[in-house]
C-alpha cells in the first residue's frame, strides 16, 4: 500500500511542478527522478502481483480441512 501511495504523491508532484516557479533545470531533474521512482515502484508492485497470482493458481498444494479430536487415552489394565 505504501508503494501505491508513493506513486500517487509522485504524480501530484509532477502535476504541480510547472506551477512551482523553480528554475528549468530543477524541474527537469525533478521530472527525471520522479519518473524513475514511478518506474521502479510500478515494477515492484507488478512483481508482488505476479507472486500473489502464482500462489493463488498453484495447483500443487493440496488444500484439505483437517480436524483432530483430542480424546483422553484410556489406561490399559496393565497400567492401573
């Protein structure tokens, strides 16, 4: 969730940058840094998504409900 929020904040920064009054060189540097950060974050999100989908569609795992009832052991005649 942090990655998605970071992409959102970077997008807002890119939208507001033309109105900031910074010099042209600073704006270009900010655009490049924000663009690279968005690329890296989106690749990380995509990797996590593929891992989740792979885990959901993995048919090798046998899912079974197991239940073990605990029954007190009866003592045999020899143990009494």
